[in-house]
C-alpha cells in the first residue's frame, strides 16, 4: 500500500483550476520530487495534499485512508508534516524554542525527538540558544524542517527547501533529506533545482499546466532527452 496516493486531483483558486488531473504516489521509503516550469502547479499540489487548497475533483489517500480536503491540523495528527517555502520559522524565538513549538501534539516525545533532530542537523545543537532569525538561510531551513519532524511524521512535504541557498548549503540540505528518508520518513518535495533533486529522488513527477507530463524514477527522468530538453535546461 502506498504511503501517499493522489488520483485525478483538480483544484485551484477563485474558481480557476491550476491542477487538472494530477496523479502521484510514493511509498514509505521513498523520496518523491515534483519539478516543472513556473506556474505548473507544483506548490499548489502540495497545498492540495495538505488541505490548504480545496480539491474540487479527485482523491488523496494517506496509507490507504481518504484525506481529501482534510484540515491541516488533523493531517498533522495523522502523521503528515509540511514545511512551506516562506514564513516557516519564528525568527524571534531561539532554535530550541522553535523546535519545542513543533512538539505541541506529542510533548511526551519531546526529548527523544529533540535529540533525533539534533542528530539530523548537528549545527542546530550548537546554535540552540540563538534566535532563529539570526541564522543563515540554510540553517533557518534546518530549523523549519526540524520543527516539522518533532511530531514524528511518516510523510514530510517540503516546498522548495533549497530556494535561495548557496550551492554548498543546497547540497547539505539534500544530504539531510536523504538521512531523514533513510530513517523511515517518506518525503515529497517541490524543487526548482531539478537536476540535483532528481539525483536523490526515487520517483520524479514532471508537471506542466497542472498535469503530469512525465512520471518515472529520478534516474530515468535525468537520462530522458525529452525531459532534459524541455525541463532541465538541455
């Protein structure tokens, strides 16, 4: 049974569809990556999965259970975490206080999960008393991801986790994502850095105009000349 399955998903804003029948599924041990041009519906699809956008047609399932249009707070209780691209930390709170905010539904697991987050992101242990807003962009992204992990999700949705980061930090974030996945968390992320993201993906979804243009393993998509020409800059 797939961890996440989305079938024929339609949805948009103000009565105008941006998603026009998107299909995707990932297993519990997989990293799935959504790529495509601007306006393809990539971030919109994540929002539809996480209940931030009304799905007008189609179905989303988590471990076989229908979750279409379920409120985000309920999805967190069901094991889904979401890291938006912007406004994803409390800048005036310390790193550790940000992580504490993430543990609100499972306070009994706080110490254990805090230790695990520090293992995933060693720089955060050193900076734990520092206001999160003073950190570099890459470290702020680690705080945002760490906070989402504090509730022990089985599925983590990431919206452009490397946006605006230097190549060095981008590679570091991708390495952390691989570690999180290896620890048993399914990942579905939207990425502009398509080549680098597909290189770590078990499954890739290339969207265009709110529809699947290509779906395959990350490796096959990287080696597909049509994908390279149209979506990966040659």
